[in-house]
C-alpha cells in the first residue's frame, strides 16, 4: 500500500479527508482513482479531462517528479503539491 | 413574519455574508471568508429552495460550484460534469449562477453554459450555445472569454438570454438547443465595423420587472435598452458621465427604473469619474439619469464596481447594495437615495446579491 501526502488546501475541500492516507494503486492514475473513490470529486481537483494533471498541481513519487503514468511502488510515497506558481490571480 | 437580509458577497479571496435586519440599518454581522478562500465570482440564493450557491475557480484546483443548505454556515462543492471533455481547454472558473424553473445554470470560462437538475451536484453542458456559427470568431474581453450573464424568462422555461464577453448577447427560445445573436444597435468602438452581428463586449444585462421583453445592458461601449427581447437595442448614453461601466441592475417592480455605475473609461484607470462615487438611476427607461451620491465617498475614491457587484433586494422600499474593487460594500435602504458603508477592507469585491430570509 502506498502512502499519499495531500496538501492542506486540498484536504480542506473534502470533509473527513486526511493529510496522509494509505491507498492501493500501481500508478499515480490508480492512486488518484483510489482517492476519488474515498472522497468523490477529488480527481476533479487534481486532474483535468484527458486525463492529465492540472497545470499547477505537482505530483512526486518517492520525491521524483511524476505524471499519471508513473509507477508507484508498493511502499511508495506520493506527494501531491500545489505549485508555487499558479497563484497569480490569488494575489 | 420577521425577516433578515443576507448580503451575499463574492470576492477575490472567498465568499462573505453580511447579515442584518429587514430595516437594513446597522449593525451588520460579517461571516467569512467562506468557500476556503477561493476566488468567488458570484454568490446567489435559489429562492425556491433557500439554498445558497457560489461559483468560482481556484488557480490550482479549477472551477467549481459551491452549495450551502444552511444559509452559508457549511459548504460543499462539486464540478462533476463541469467540463467540455477532451476537445477543449479546462474550465478556469464559474462566473455566474442563475437558479430558474427548478434547475441551476452556470456560466463559465472559457465561455459556455451548463445546467444542473440536482442542485449543483452534477452538471450537463448546454451544447447549443457553443455550436453557434459565430463560435470560431469568439474573442475574450479583458476578463477572459466568459459567460457572465444568464437571464431566465420568468414564465417560459424555454426562453433564456446569456451575455458573453467579448461576443455579445445570445437568446434561446427552445430550451438551449439553438441560440440567436441579439446585438443589433450595440456599438463596438474597438473594431473597424462598429455594428457587427457579434463581437460586442457586453458587461451585464438585466431583465425589467413585469416586462419580460425589456432588457437593460451595460456594455464596454455604452448603455442600452431593448424592448423586443434583445433583437434591437437603443443607446441610453445621454445623461451619463461615461459610456463605460460594468453592472446593470433593474428595479424589482418598476420596469422603467434601472441602475448603473459608470466608470471613467476603459483606458483611464476604470475609476468612478473624478474619484467621486455615484450610482446612477433612471426612472424613465433610460431617457434621463440621476446621480445618487449621498453617503458615498466623494473624494479620493479611486475605485471601481465590477459587473456582478450591484444588487437590489425585494423589500418595499427596496434596498440597493454595491461592492467595490477596493473592498467596501455600500447599502441603501431607500432605493438609492442615501447610502451607508456596511463593510470595509474586504478583498476586492466581485459580486453582491441580496437575499431576504426568515429571521
């Protein structure tokens, strides 16, 4: 089971969601599926149709930059992080 | 029945709610920031259900519609179905929400229209609008290519108008299957052809009460009225200090009365003229206008009022509410004659609506 670390700003959108969660999944895409099954709608916050990661959402697997196809080892750690960029309109 | 007024405010950094008595006198209690501090372009109430909705977009997490079943105490959000699929850019933001005839409509960026029949939980694209033949020529305004106005016919669920910047007014009379551009008489100062079929930078439209073929429009290039459902427009600029402004609001009962807030021009800072704030009211269908200033800042007011940031309630006399780009909210409880500042130091205000609820 992989460990996913989620940002506060994402967890805040889903009542009961946790910052650090164990999920099954052999790729980033499958991990996000598992998150969405647990907290419906979370995929829409991380991905756009395609699917692809949102422009200002970064994902790392065991600290290396990843995309949806990146494999996730059984004991891997997946970080989902909002980019530092992207806040231009947030001021 | 005792009542209270909720002023629903969308800002650059979340939604806020000002809550006051039906006398609309101080004090007003402020709640917020709501919706996790997302940029919120519009907050409204569905009078049929009492539910509140907020539309916006977060630069990291995309567009969504927020919903509250307890007058803003708690919120959930959804964007299920709120996308164009694989063949178009992801939605950046929700710009406007209109509850009507048991449904909820959302205008979005990039410009398009979505419909929810389950209170905003899931959404379906109203595809006919983006199938209009003018679609390849749609160009964004300064705020982007946005569908920012949705007006439902009060009686006929098949009829609706939308406003898209910088494309113009469109109308459907068959529930959204097909749309007709309705911009005749609306000027486009920034194009060689001043009166094209589309390309108008409509900023806001409002439906006159009791006359469902009368619309008022504040445009980038003038102020207008239509008496034929938008098929033709007459210019109402005479008597106003500027042809440029954003909001347009109609009287809740009198079809001859409407309000706008002219700014000093699109290339002059977009402030209220002479840094003196005024809401302008017509009581004769736009033949003449009067500035309402009592209680509004009359010096060093380097502020603007955005397209969604003015509203009326439906009390008698009705109240008028205006939010500014510099974070103030002003309210009048006597139809615009006198004003009081009811909030200050908010983030830039994107939208204001008023809801009258049970105390």
